């Protein structure tokens, strides 16, 4: 995504050098440039959402959201985001070797996803709904175990809280 921003800046500098007296034309030139650089490459560029989510890269997600918004590509980005969240939740839920960490891992990931929706995706309801759907479907990959682990986790936390009570 960084290369796209650099390329847009290079084109703006080049345009200013070539046609300095026609500033009123820049918005149209920029729109054409964005369509040429981005529109046909959105499916290829949307793969970057996986890397950004895996690396917990909020600024990267925000840059992608802004770039995709320039050419009406946010629906595609939302679909890729949902698919990857589902994939991550599914891998956590299916990881039977780390069942004891299941709830902590899911809570940590859910906190990141909520933060990404509110900050990187500017609270867009489509992204919030996509994340909710991805988590719901991801839990269902293993019938009873996630619910059982969540119940045990809540029981432990409630018992821990009662020890200090009088």
C-alpha cells in the first residue's frame, strides 16, 4: 500500500512540474490516476488485509480502507476482512492442543478486531457486521467445545472475583 501512496505523490509532483498553471485540472487527473492504479488491482491488493491483520497493523488497514474508498472498493475489502477473521477464529477454535488458551486468544483477537473496526475502518457498520458474522461462524466449526471453554473461563473468573468478597 505504501508504494501506491508514493506513486500518487510522484504523479502529483510530475503533474505540477509539467502543468503548473492548470491547478483546476488536478482533481480530474487524480481521479483518472486512481482508477488506473487501483481499480483493476483491488483483488490483488486486498490480499494485504491478511498480512495487516496477522501483524496487527492498524495504520496499514486504515491506508487500505482509504485507498479502496477512493475507487469504491470497500465492499471487496470488507469481504476479504470477513473471510480472514473467519479463518483466524476457525484456526483458534480448531487448535485442540491449545484448548486452555482458546478463550484468551479469542478475546485478544476480538479486541484487535473491534479496535480495527472502530479506528482503521472508521466504525463502518458493514465491517462491524462482517466481524460479528465471522466470529459467529468461526465458533461453529467445533460444536460444543468453544461454549464449554467460555463457560469454564467465566466460572474461573467469577470464582476469582469472589475470593476477595466478604
